[in-house]
C-alpha cells in the first residue's frame, strides 16, 4: 500500500493509514487488484506531439527526479567544458540573468569557485576555495539546466547537494554528490532512457553501449572539444552554439570564458584541433596521390603544408602534447582546417580570412565561411560533393512552396557554379609544387 500517497490524498498521517489498512485487510485487496497512484500534476511534456505520460505516478516520481537531475548535470558538464569538480562546486544563484545594460552583451555567465592553490596569507589551504575571477559562458541549454537544478535545492545551496538529491535517504549528508555516484547515475539514466525509448515505440532513439566502458564525468570536456574542432557548421545539434563557443574559446586573453592552468579547456581544444588538422592534411595528401586536382587561391600553400604535416595514427594523447599542439596551431598560413559544410579546406592565414577571426585566433570561424576567401582550397572530391548537394536541393525544391523552391534552386545553381569553377581552374599537384 502506498501509505504516504494515501495520507497525502486524505489529509491524514501515515500511522492512521497503516492502522486502517491493517484493520480492514486492504493490503491483500490491493495486491489482488493493484492500481496506479497518479499525482495531480499536469503533463506538459510531449514525444512526437503526444503527451509522454497519462500521468506521473507517485511510485516513479523519485526515480524521475533523480534522472532529471542527472540529465541537467550532463548538460552542464557537456556544454561548458567545466571540470567535474567545478560543476560539483556550483551553487544556486551562480548564473544570474544578465542586467540589460551589462557589458557582457546579454550573456549568461556562471560564477563558480575553484579550490586548487587557494591559500591564505600564511600559505594554508582554504578548503572553501574562492570565487573564480573569470566566469564561464553559459549557452541557453546550460541556463535551462541550471534553472532545473536550482528548483531542486534551496537558495545558496550546492546545485548537486547530496542532502537534496539523495532524498530517499534518512541520513544527513553534506557536500555535493560524489563523482563515482554521478557516474552510476549516468549509467542508470542511460538504462532508463533506453527503456523509455522502447516504451514510446522509438527504438532508434536508444543509446548504444559505449565500447570504452562507463561514461565518466571527465570525458564530457574532451567530447565538447572534439565537436568544436570537427563539426564546425551544423552536423550536430547546437552547432551554432558550438561555433560561437569556438570564437569565445579562441579569445585567450578576454574575460569571456573561464579557464585556468595549463590543462584547461584551451589545452584540450588545442589537442583535438591539432589532431583534426593533421587528419585534414593526411586526407589532402591521399587525394592528390590518387590523382585528384586542386584549386583555390591557397592551393599551393596547402599542398606544401600537407607535405610537412605528420600523420597521427592513434588517439591516446599524452598531456605533454598540449603544448606541442598549441605551437603546431600557431603556424599561421600552413594549418589546414576541413569545413565539410562549405565543401572546402581552409588553409588558415589570419590576414586573408574573410570570416573576421578574433585577434590572435589560431582557427577560422568555420561556421561563418565566406565565398572569395584567400584561404580556400578544393579538391575533385569537394567538387563532386558540391554537385551532389545541389541535386539534393533540387529534389527538395520540387516539393517546396514557390518562394522556398526558388531559394533552394538558386542555392543549387550557386553550388554547381562553384563546382564548375573548380573544374576549369584545378591543376594537378605536380603543376603547383
């Protein structure tokens, strides 16, 4: 018998309900005819346009709250680049709404504490840490996740307070949820999400098993860096936000993003970017070796760069590689960035870039790639991809309303013109080197 649920509905206490149940043998009756315990809360969430539940059941409320907290934690970890311990140290009120006249251009900023090398005047470690001088930038999904966590804890409390997230425990707990606890909760969340996908008739939405084992908290920062380095313009959800984060992250000396120490998010991003550019150089070498022609104002420079860029065969990267990666990327004019959405390679040179990168940036704004840039390089493969994309747009145009159809066909014609320009100007590598 759900004595707490019945007590809440009837306005009695649990002891009264228990005595009544025992007196009338209701436990046996309930066992023979089990039923739901619907909570009186509206169902607003939808899956494929339909409510995802007829009601929230009292017996699943605690589990759903735990998974909601886990999902919000994953978003904060994944879309900020913060270290796990920094997320654990966040408190309610850490991400206030920006003032209308603030100089941060309306950005939400996360004010967190850090604990490493925090000492008093006598050199003693301060266990409470101190507020980070430089805040973190929060994109919209992160703000929403923080607002969810703030509704679970009192004002000023840790967002991941054990006392409020271990709500079934009768023991008092201090501090935030431990990292091993959060790892187990992520695993439990994955299992629940897969069951929910099957229940909703969406087997394609299940989360596959991870070949590398449990999804530990430290892996989210590396994944964020991978997406920023390798998915510049729309191949993943939140691509525009990722692109803007690349811009923010490149402003190393600005106050727009918080990172400290040599192994901060900048170092991780440098490593992933260096690996991505090395892969781009290797693919260019392979294509010209296979007989493809090359075009673009930076073609000769790109071929020279590709010839002198090492090929990385593995992905196990030592920490000492971070400094080498930063030096590797600082070679203005001979680092090659793949841009699959623009169907080109960018041989990035700061002075030639039309995407207007920040001063001192070592990478282009790949989400803002512009025609006519002096850093452009294309191969026969890019030309083929341009024509294939043009054919796809024509198919879409055939099933679209008039104005949309006209715009799609214009884009398709533009892509074919670009491919035609490559065909008439491309040269073999021997003619350019």
